[in-house]
């Protein structure tokens, strides 16, 4: 929507600063939301159920990427937010950077679960932390693209400081 301005860079920086915390919060409060008993039945949100299935079979690439319906909702939400922003130009910048952040999340998450073996330091650290989340203890190492929120919120301890969880593959507490 025209030339890049300082305000666009500010919006982009803001989205990039928020991304690690948002990624962590969604992982903790939406994807790892516990089942609840109601009306004599166990109920579970769609997002928590599909994420639990991902934990049950982390090597199933079909369970790695976000469901199409969720992706469509996020894209639609970004477009709606951009269109309704007081400054549409900055709204568009926020939407584009937010969707690029989502793409980065999906790509990194896909690579972590694919047979690809990382070589670079940054990617290797992401690969290791996410594998610890799946195979050691599901209550730690929530970040996929960034470890910033995990470090800030103390959910990125040293591997040996965390016990092996019996529920990492099921996400169902006994």
C-alpha cells in the first residue's frame, strides 16, 4: 500500500515482539487445555483434541500442520483486522507480518517433525526443545519458532532438571 514508512516498521517490530508470547499462550491455554467433565461426559475443545492427537503420534505429518479450518479462520481474522484498523496501511502491515509469523511457525513445526536432521545452531535448538516437549515433558518447551517466552516464563529448563512425564504422549492426566 505504498512506500514503507517508519510506522510500518514499528508495527512489524511489535508483531514480532508479541509472537513468542502469543505462540506460548496459545500452546499452553488453547492447545493444552484440559478435558472437562460436563453432563456426565468428557468434553474437549477441537483445538485441544487435535493437538492431543498430534502428541499421540508426533511423527504423523498429517497432524503437524494446523487444520485448514483453523488456518482459514486465522487468515480471515487477519484480513478483517486489517480492514477494520483505523489506519488500514498499518493494519495491512500487521496482518501481513502476522501471517508471515504463522507461516514461519508452520514451516519450522513441519521441519521439526519431518525426517530432516537440523545442522544450524538456531534450528537445532528449536528441534531439540520441541522434541523434549513431545518426548520428555509436555509442561515445558512450548515455543516452536522462539524460545523467548519459554525463557521469560521459566518453561525452558535444562533437560535433566525435568522429570520424564508419563503423559507427554497422551496429554491426559491420570
